[in-house]
């Protein structure tokens, strides 16, 4: 059985967990900090609450695609997360109150269902495609966290 591929990293931000949450839960701002996701928009009438739906547009040198997302956690000042395309990938921001600010952690999980989908979609090329997504998380998460820190602290 395949296990989830995961990666996470953290950064210290001189702001309250509530202020950090207000930024990261506004998916319409994702293009300001993500190296791949250029923009997101809520389904009409939706916003940062569990069960809400949004679409993200991703751009790499090789391709552009849109992904349907559902908010799976929205706890003000604590965590905000979503699943992509029915749970194939999960993203989570978690905030921890620390002296002088917030420790923000971004986590990525490429689920067994997502990996199985890649095997179906890419066949023999699936291991390379999966490795490419894992590398994007390993590079993108620290870059994203640094950008969020800069945006919030320069606010």
C-alpha cells in the first residue's frame, strides 16, 4: 500500500495568530506568495469556512491548470487547510502562538489516492511526475512562507 508523501516547514512571523490566519485564509491573495498558484477565487458566496469551495490556477514553465479545492479546516487563529481535487493533495497552514508572534507551518500531503491517480494518468512516467510534485513542495513551501512573512511584517 502506498503511503502519503508529506513535507512541512515553519517560519516565525511577528504578528498574532489571528492576523496570520486572516492573510492565509484569504485564498484570493494566494498569487501574492505562491510560486506556482497564480490565483484563486471562491465559488460564488463562499469564503474561508469548512466545506467552502474554490478554484486555483497553477502555472509552471510546462503547463497551466486549474484545480478544484474544498476547505477542510478553518479555525481562526489556529489552522486553515484544503483538499485538492477530491483529496488527492492536502494543504494546511497551522498557526502557533509563540513569544513575540506566531510560528506558521505549511504542510503538504500527496495522498495515496493522489499517487494512484498519477499512476493511472501517467503510467510509467508516474514516478517522475510524483517526484516533480514532491520537489515543488520542498522548494515552494519555504519560498511561500518567506513571502507570507514579508507581506505580513511589511503590511
